[in-house]
């Protein structure tokens, strides 16, 4: 079937939730995606931060093809050999203690909110029954299920589904006074992305994060770090919160964890995690044997000497290339981000840049209308960055040319 035929079929058979790019993906290799016509795209979208090792990584494919991998699914009613080792590896990397495995980011966020409530309502808690408020940050994104949506900022995502969870309050980003004002004995947790991904690659201030942690301690509330997009090597650290020496009570992760298959995880401190007991939470598919094996391999690769240094170095190289593009093309208002979670905010809508990128064989997306977001595989090399930034040049040129003279000087 051709792209046009598939698109026509989907328009009659799928719920209209996605605006797809006009690519019929058939194959991937390293940092490149190929369509049905054999066109090659340098993929700096990375399956929305899932394909951290690119496509067809030989060690990941070896796990998939291993003849001993006969267990695709067993349910959480029995043991298998991989959840325990994966939990212990994640605990060692994060500094937290106990894990729960889910499938997606939103499911991990849901579980984290439930855990925070269970902890607030635990038998020996000093708090009364009214400790269930959750603080979130303006400009946040935590997922599409009802609980995760309740702590997600953009009104356009939330409004059609109200009423959502009661007791959610949004704190103004990096506003210490508002943060202090928002805490009370009713607050069970605050959830933060150290770098807001969907929000446009916006870095939260270290002082603000430290104050949030301190306020949590004072009020016996929990600090939840959502590392679904910024975690697991993306910023050149295992977790983005490690940059500030934070010690969150709960961390949620997903996207690249099983190198392309769905797997999410909640990590928590022991005293918090023990608010769960058998029967209080669960997931049929969560932590399946194949996903856990893939995740163990992914973490092994991430932990190799030089892997994260490479992410930091190549990320810095890419950032500098973007900064020199900014000097040349003032239509770029700001370059932001860290490691390989980078963005260029334009003075104009970015949709056309994405379209022109596709024509030129470059894949990236635009968030918040004007923010070009780059989430390439962590294995990119200088030649990929050079090819990408050189490819951006004529696109920026044409955008600049289309602007009224002097508009962005
Ligand atoms: C920070 C963050 N949290 C949660 C989610 C939701 O993850 P999922 O789409 O796997 O449910 C996302 C997805 O983009 C995200 O970026």
C-alpha cells in the first residue's frame, strides 16, 4: 500500500487523535529512518525520545533474537528472572530503593500519584484525611490519562475532560514566593520535570528545585521527579535531577527504558514504597520478561565508560552549532537545553520548518508552536550534527527571507 492509501484507510478507521507527518516508515538503521520510497531521514526526533540507541542497534537486536527468549509474557502472578535485577540496577543508578514496573509514562505517573496518596494516608501518618493535594508546575506535561492529565498544565488538553482530580494546584515556574505560598499540610506531593520537554525544553531553576525539596521535607510531602523525557541519559546524566544533587522521593521513567518496547517504572524510597501492599496497585503487562531483558541491556550500554560523556560532549557540540546558527539567523530567538535534549525557539511558527526539514531529509518536531525540539539518538556523531545543522541553514534562510525586513534584528 502507498502512503496515500494508508492515510486514506486510517482516515476512515482510526480515531482522529494524531496529525501525522507524511512519512510511511518502513525501516531504520542507526540514526536514519527510511520511508517506503527509500528516502532517508536523519532522525533527530528519535521516536519522541524513545530510540536513544537509534534503530536496529546490534546488541538490542541480539536480545530480541536470542533463542532463549521464549517468554514474551507471564503476568505478575509468577516470578521471572529479570524484574529483580532490573529493579536493583535502577535503584543503584537513581539512589532510590524499590521499583514498580508499568508500561508507559502516563501509567508510571498515575502510579506515582497513587503512591503519594497512599503514603499520605498511611496508618502512622500524622496527617488527616485531607492530605491529597498535588502541586505541579505551570508549563508541565505528564501524560494523557486522567490522573496524569490533572497535573498537566495546558488548558487545551485538560478542559474537555473536566472534572479531573481535585486538589491540584499549578505553581508558577521558578517563582519561589509562589512555591512557598502553595505548600500547606494538605500537600501530598509536588511533581516536576527538571527540564520540561513538551513545554518547549524549559529548564527549571536549581534553586527552585532545591526549595521544592526543602519544602517537601518540612511538610512531610513527597518530591516526584518526572524523568520520562529528560531521564535515562538524555541530558548526559543517568537522571536529570542528579545535576542539582536532588534526592527525590519518587522518580518516574519510561520512553527509552526498554529500547523501543513499552516499559515504564516508578522508583521510590523504601519508607514511601511501603505504603503499597499486595492488591493496592498492579499492571497486567508491566515489567514483562522481554521488556526487562531489553532494559537491562539498555542500562548496561548506558553505563559503559564514556557513553554519558559522549552525550555531554556531542550535546555541547550540537548546542554550539545551534548558537552559531542563531548568530547568523536572528529568527532563532533562543537555544535551550542540555545534553541531547535541545531546542531552538523561533520568532515565528515552526510548522513550516518541520515541513521543509522533511523535504530535506531531516526529522524533528515543533512544540509550543515556535520551539523546534531535537531529541536525537544518544549515539549521534559529529558528522550527524554537521549534516543536520547544515541542513537547517537553507530552511532558516527561507524563513528569514519570508519575514518583513528588520522584524527580528
Ligand atoms: C515528561 C513526560 N511525562 C509523561 C509523559 C507521558 O508518557 P507516555 O506518552 O509514555 O504516556 C511524557 C510524554 O511525552 C513526558 O514527556
